[in-house]
């Protein structure tokens, strides 16, 4: 017995739906429109749902009477066996226990239809599409195989797109078949098209993201394919049994689901009468859409839709393969450049030199117009970059605003407005921080790339307001050109990844080289110590035979001098002076090689005290040399004996090498500037040629002639003592015009005193 009239049921269903589904959908709420529970279908088929267990029909679309000659009232709460054979029901039950969807051809009364079923919770959603043409399975199979093999044989994405639109247009006969590709902001661009000659070309046109709102994209992802055979359709309402009338059925996977009224209006504004849309999915996300438009109503049967779905899937997987191949090639290329750069750096023991002086530079790692590195406070630029001041400004901003180790933007002006002043040179940056603390980073720059976008209509005029105030989708699809400024070419994912890896490889290299240098330093230290003790013991051992030689030569001189002829006298004299000279050398070598062994006794003492002590000994030997008044000098922190030895060598040289000049004068003093306190010892002696200045601090490097005695070790001792005290020494000199030795010692302090020595 029928408890309620159809009218009643419709009213009940409507009431419930109104609660959940906005009555009026316009552009203000269309992005939120819950189209999966629209509760309406397109009228070219019937939708029924029945409970999987009890097999009782609980919903039915209100067009059922017209298509299968049963009204919803006659079907709701009735067993599904009322219209489907037991065998069909059993097959459906069996198939849906393992597969999400199933389809088969059925006959209901005199109506032949394709039955497409899927499960939604406890409900089986059964859609019946009357089939007008019979499908020849052999022909269908052949067509599919040919389509698949044609797509599979292509390698580039653009070839694949062109081939796909051709195949589809041939197979389905739509007036226009296009492929849209979505960009990162979900704007869609037509990248392939085939159309009837009389139609205006849309290839290259861009459609704003708002044309396909996000929930519609979600449904495309779920359903894969959507047909609207006639955009001017009158939708059919789904009537539900009382028990479920509170919950509209989820139509996400339905074939017949009605589409948003806004979308219908949009298509009508485009003058399109029928559409078939298929989703191209890459890595689980919507990559693009295949859109087929027809300018009169056009029905595509389920088998053809399946073929189209299969083609899209083949396209998607071929796309995945092609894109990953391209990615692999790009990654291989950049990884080669990366390892070359790292090898260069490791060969030159320097990150910057490794990028500068070889065949492969950092600009080859990613496509760019310029590059800069900021390392150890030094900025090095390659190619076209903003000025140094601007780079410094940018680095300050990056340090404050870019949180991750890698930062990239192709629209710097929006992120960092100060950069718009030099947008032409730099609209995109890709940055890797090597050390934030030390302000060390590498930056690749891209210039502005002015681009003209051909929008299908003004993308900002999405809304059309009717006189009554209601909102409608735009009506104009007139080509609308927009010039995009202040943007660079976007940074590709593989480029960002490659720069990221480059950064970590540099960090690893620096650590490795630091370890290597530490190990080498250790080895060097050990070798140095071994050499020191070797020269110490050799020098020490030479003393005894030398003493013997000297002793016997003195003996000969004293006892046999008169018996020697002139030649013998001169020879004995030479032996004695040579042994004396050798003794001086041994003294100096012992002093030099003993420096490392000596235990340091550190303390503060006034420098002028040391100088006075040294001079008191030297003035006896070099009495002809004048010493300018010595000012009060600051205190230094060091080993007193070592500093005294150092000053002895410096002052002795100054006096020795000026002693033969007219009015020899030595001056000792101190300079103070921002770099610290610098002592100096100046003489007006023989001076040196420029080319010798960097050698004189090495052991046994003598420049002066034999008229000035010496071992060539004195300045090596000076340098070593300065190094031990973490100081610095250098010389300014001109041949015949005297020399000035400058030096600094680790710690110096000014003292407040009036003391005379
Ligand atoms: P030496 O025992 O020969 O003085 P040093 O190591 O002290 O050895 O100096 C190395 C060389 O540097 C000297 O041989 C001399 O040619 C040059 N030299 C050092 N000090 C002076 C100076 N004040 N004026 C000119 N030449 C100097």
C-alpha cells in the first residue's frame, strides 16, 4: 500500500535538501556549493538506490516513470527485484563485494539500458542509462587498443596532447576538443585544441581559477569523467524514502549527477550545448582536463565514456613517465654540474675559487642571469646582479624573512617591495643559506620576464550583476590581454632541489677540508718539532769538534805562527775567524730551534724596559750609531726572554746595517690607530730592494754582503717569536734609504706611568 502521495514525498525531500543545499547558488557562494549532495540528476537516465542487505529501494529520481515506466512511488520501499532480475541483482552483489563499481546491459520491460552501480555506505547507487546503439565488443576492443598504442608511442608532452585531442575528436565527434593545463594558481591554459573550422581558436587562452572552483576540481579527481549531454536540461529530483530523507545521497561518483546551475549558465554563456570533461591526474593531483564541447546536444554512451576514461588514464600514466624522464634528465645534468663544482672547490681548497677559476661556474647549475656568493664577509658576483648595496639590503631582508635554508620566489617585488626599484635586473631569487650566523649564502638571480597572457575574457570581471541584483557568471569570453610585469621565470622544483643539495655538499666539503687541515696542521707541528730537535742536537754536537778545531788553530797560532810562511799565517787566521762565525751560526740555530721547546712564562712588561736593556749591550759594539730618544712605550703581554731576543735581533740589525752610513740613526717608537698598537724600529742604513723583502724572514736568507757579518737566522727568530705571540711583522725599506720594521704583539696595554729607566 502506498502511504504517501508523490507530492508529499517530493515536498519532504525538498525541505530536507533545502536545509543542506543553498536554494540559490550564485558566484558569492558557488565556490562553497556542496555539489556532491545536490540531490538532482540530469534527466537522460534514472537513478535509484537500494539497500545492499535488504535490497529495498530507498530513493528514486522523479523521471523514472518517463524512462522505465515506474513512478518513484511505485518503487520506493519496494524490492529492487521489481525492476531487476534476480541474476542481475546477484551479479551486482557479487561484483560490488570486490570492486567499487560495476556496469552491465539490462532490459527493464521494453527498455534496454546500461546499468552502472556503485556503493555508498549501505546503499547501492544504481543508474540506468537507456542505450540507443548496441556496442560491438570486438570493434570497441580494437578501437581501445589502437588508441592506447598511439598514445604510448609518444614521448613529448605536447605531442601527447596533440595526439589525444585528435584521437578523441575522431572517436567521439565533438565540435571542439581541448586540453587545459592548470598552473600553480589553478588557472587553466588551453595547450592543445582541435575544432571545427568555423569555430574561433581557443588555443593559448587562459581561464581564471574561479572558472572551475575547488570543489568542482575535487569531484573531477574522484569521478574522472563528466558528461552533460544537454546544458539546457531540466534536472530530476531524487525522491527518498522517509527513513533516509534527512540524508541526501552523496553523488560524488554518480554518472548522472546534476551540475551546478552556475556552471550550466557559464556553459550557456559560452554558447556550448554539450560537454564531456575528463580529468588528467599526475601524482594524485589534477594536472589538467580534457574538455570536449559540442554546439548542439550530444549524448556519449557509457562505453564511449569508458574508452575516453581509459585514454585519459593512459595519457596520465604516459605523462607521469615523460615528466619523470625529463626530471631525471634535468636532475642528472645538474648533478653533473654540482659534482664538477664541488670537485673544483675541493681542488682549490676554496669555495669561491672553485666557482671562479674553472670551466664550470655556478650559473650553470640553474638557468639564471646572475649569481652572487657571500662568504667570510666577501661578496663575489657573477653575471648580471643588483649593485652591492642592493644585494646587502636583500641579504638583510632574507635573513629576517626567509625561515628555511632554501628560499625561492619568482615575484620578489611582492615579497620584498624595496626590490621593485631593480625589478628589471632581479625579479626572481633562489637562495641557499650556508650559515645564517656568519651571514653566508649563495643567491641566483633571474631578470624580469614580461609576459602577455591571453585571458578568455577579463579575469577580474567574473561576476555579472543583473538588474534585480542577482549575480551571474561572466558573459564575455572576448580575448583579454594582460601584461604581467615584475615576475621572473618560475624556479622549477628540480632547480630548488639541486641548489639545496649543492648547499649541503658545500657544507660537507668545508667540514671535510677543515678536518684535513687540522690533521695536516698536527702533522706539520710534529714534523716541525722533530726538525727543531734534530737541528738542536746537530748544532749542539757540532760544538765539540768546532771547539777542537778552534783550540788547535789557536795552538798553532800561538806556538808555530813565526814558523809559518805568509800563506800559512793567512790560512790559520781564516780557520780561526771561520770557527768564530760558525759558532755564531750554531748559537743562532740553537736559539731558533730552541724556541719551540722553551716553556713560556707570560706576563705584562713595558716594552721600553726591554729596549733599554738590549741597547745597553749593543751600544758598546755599535757606538757610532745614534739612538733617538726612546719614548715611553706601552706594556706588552708575552715571554720576557723571547721578546728580548726578538728586540736584540731587530735592534742589532738596525745598528749593524746603518753603522757604515754617514750619521747613522736608529729610532724606536709606537703608532696607534684603529687596527691597534704597532711598534717600529727604523734605521737610515743600507736598506733593501723591494724584491728581497718577503724572503728575509726565512732561515739563512741573507741579502747583505760579506762586509756585514751574520748568520741569516736573526729575522727567522724574530718572526717565530712574533708568531708564538700571535702577532704580525712587516718591513718597509728602500735600497740606500734605510728600513723600518713594524710589528704587533697579541695583547698590548697602555699604561699610565712616569718611570724612567
Ligand atoms: P743576518 O744575520 O744576515 O742579519 P737576518 O735574518 O737578521 O740575518 O737578516 C736577514 C737579511 O735581511 C740580512 O742578511 C740583511 O740582508 C737583511 N736585513 C735585515 N735587517 C736589515 C736592516 N735593518 N737593514 C738592511 N738590511 C737588513
